[in-house]
C-alpha cells in the first residue's frame, strides 16, 4: 500500500475541495438560488446553532459564536438550545415535540461538533445533533458545519459517515471536511445568499433593485435537482 498524507489521501493526489460531484454541487447551487428567489421581503431569517453542552460551556465559546455571526449575512436571528428550549432537567418537557414545532420555522442550521484530534479534519455529531440534522435536511434549507480551520462549510461538500456506538446503541455522525475546501466556493456563496434577508418593500411597494428575485425559469431549473439532492443527503446521514 502506498503512503498517505495527514489528510488520509494518497501521496501525490490532488487535494479534495469537495466530496460532492460537480453535478451535485451545481444542483445544490441552483436549489439555493431557488430559496433566495422565494425569500419574503421584510421577513426575519432564523438560523439555529446546534452545539453540544461540552463545547457551549468552554471559555472560548462566546468568541467562537461571535465568529459564526460574523460569517453570516447581517440581520439574521441566531438561536441556540438554551435560548429556545431552556433546560430539560425538570423532566417535564418533551424535546422531540418542541423541536418538531420549532424547526418548522427555521431557515438554516449550523452544526458545531467535536473536532478529531488527528488525521482528516472531521467533526463528530452526537445522536441529538444527528436527529436535528435529519429533521432539517429534507426541507432543503441551508445546513453548515463549523470548524475553526475552515469556518462555515456547507454540508453538501462534506463526507458523512454514520458511527454506531455499541455500548450506547445510538448512532453518531462523522462529517469529514475536504482538505482543500475554500470559503470562495460557489456552494457557500449560494447558501449564504439563500439566508440573506430580503429588504422590506420600498415606498413604491417594490423590492429594492439590488435584491430583485430570479426569473421563474431559473427557479424551475433547480427544483427537480434540488429534490434529488435532498433525498441523497437524507440517505447519507
């Protein structure tokens, strides 16, 4: 067997910029443009940050959350578990029910997990985060993974691998981020555009010219591929 790099790739191989095919990435971009085109003027855009308590309790978490905010379009409402659901220590609340009601109004999801200590850049999600992900992916809304080294990375560019912990009997999910992924990628730009709030109508009742929606032909072009993309992602996770 030949040698491999620290990222797990064969020596001499071109660094991977995305684990999705060109066709799948192009379809994702079209689907995001469809969401952007359908954004309602003046409506609040809500994004949820899924983060385990072990990371949320670290001293550096407020700074990391600030960096996440800076990476997103302005005027997005960012929510986290404690601010939405409080704590479940009293045992009187049904998280599954509360989450199903809450995520229906979400526009996007950001996943924060534990970083692998060696090898490829990999983020591990626990059973709860995986359940949250499985709820949001079928809606076709933007989903990102956050890593210190890369910032916000669209889920579509990552490689998901399910991991079953036998002693607990609950599946976790490892998301490998491409070593050559760049924030200039079209998938990230399209996903961020899909989350950008649409300004309220001006005094003439029109959307400002700088944010005119796409033509319907552009929306239709991405619709079928967007559905295929969603089905594939649900199968992968």
